[in-house]
C-alpha cells in the first residue's frame, strides 16, 4: 500500500501562495490559503480592479488575520477605541488607583488629541516621536513624559493581547525633564512659616497649621498625612505607622487606599516631641475625627482631598509671603535636615518612603559644594609642589 503525503500544514498565522483569477468583467480575484489560530486552513479572497490592487487588498487582509485573536483588540483599532479597552485592562494591573488615574488622564488629555484617530498598526516610532515632540513643545516636558508613559502602557496591553507585535514606545526618544535646584526651608524659615500660618484665619479655619507641622516633622506626603488615623498612632511609643494614603477614585470619590504610594512607602516613623504634643493637644481639645478616625479631616469632617488641600495650601503660602514653597518643599526640608544631622542616604530614604536612595539623593538633597578641613588634609600630598616637599623632608 502506498501512502501519499499531503502538503505540510502552514505554520499558524501564515499564508500560502497567492493565486489570481481574472473575471469576465475585468475584475481580478486574489486568493491564498491561510492557517487560522484554531489550526484550520481556510481560503482568504479579495477582489480588485487590477492584479496589483487585488494583491494589496489581500495582503492587508492576511496581515490583519495574522494578528493573534484578542477579543476586541486588533491592529485596525483606532487609538481612541483602544484607550477604552486599555482602561478596563488597566484595572487588572497591580498599579495603585492614583497611578491608574494619572495614566488615564494623560491618555485623555495628551495621547488621544495627538494620536486618537490613528490605527494601532500605524503607531510607528517616527509617528510617536513626532506626536510626543508636539506635546512637549505645546505643554512642556512633564506632560510629554506623562503622555509617553500612558502610551507605553497602552501599547504594552496591545502587545499582550496580540494586536501589536512589539511596543514601539520603547524605541521612541526618551523625554528628559530639566531638574530644578533643590531648595529647602532653613530652621528659621520653617519656624517663621508656621507662625505666619497660625496667624492666618483662613489657614486656621482649614486646619492647615497642624497639618503642615505634622508634614515638617515627618516628611510624609499630603495624601499620607490625610490618611493618618488613630489606629496607626502609638502614643505610648511616639510612633506613626504610614500604611495608607487618601486617593480620589473615578466614580467612587475619596477613599483611603490601604497602602501608600509604593511598597517602600509603608514605614513606621518616630514622632518628634513637638508633633506628639500637638497630637495630644488635638485629643484634649476634642477636635472631631473624620471617617475611619482620620486625624486631619476636611473642614466638613470628611476625608481630606489631597488636591484641594494642595490648592488651599498654595493660596495660604502665597498670602503669608512664601510663594516659592510647595508641599514638596516640606519633604525636601526634612531630607536636608536629616542630611545635615549626619544620617545616611539610606536612612533618609526610609524616612521619606523611597525605595531607591538615588531618588532621595537626586531629587530631595541639593549637592552642596562645601568641604571640611578633613578633605583638605587628605589632599595635602597631591597639592604639595617639589620645593615644598623638599622642605618637608629636610624638616624631618
């Protein structure tokens, strides 16, 4: 018995030779076998007014069919439509809610206006570079960087779902933001700022003085301070457990996120004596607690919105003559004070909740070109000239 070997099967997602047929009407049919992702081989046909047109249409159809099946994801999807799918995909990632909202906002405000009507398959490195350059020219490097991160996340989702073969954002030009000079409050400025803030009726009504004092005494972020609850304060030990932050979740309002910004941000901090006294005074005064026992609630007794607090603080600092100060300056002030006290960068990073000490060094501490006599003594040998060395030897 003779067994005839059939044609070997095509690889998954691949097509065979293109055959053409000329119709009596003059139209041309292009057809090729294609092995679908279920393993079955099927004919794919496209018509055209000419052989070249039919070939082109068939090639496009085969390329689209070659994409991994991905539900609603496809290379032909517009960026606007892909954003909708990506937002749902984003909810399944381990990113913090606040980070997801930042990505979604960057996509809506910067990515979609620049690229929204393009198909995913049209997102080449050159197209992305040109679009991000336009965002940078019109809105600045920070917003362009936010757009690049959001677009990279979107393209990564498209790769996972088989709509793209690779993430083109990775090969696009990195966006560098100019670093600002680190400026922190001196001890005298910090004291003066707090005195002025406590003399400002609007700031007192918004309960900003105690909040600022807490931030200057710990180096925590606004959202972390707004999430401080009685349950995380150990008054006997004089510590606070920073294990949450207040965020605004789209469609759900303000919530206490049961973890801070990053894993490294969870930490137990020793409280300075003035902070312990301030907290004791608040308990003695019977100041109302917010939901969940939060210490620094909003003026209405609800969770304090970090964005609104930022705006209130900005207005108060402008009124009292500290227009250059932001809430971030409080964290830089804490870092600088601990640095002056001789603590290591690792310890300062732990205080601020940074995973990498390099973040603390590069963005929270100024590189002050001040050396001591010990440095000078160590360099004596290098700086000694020939005659000076001879006199030193003769003196011996």
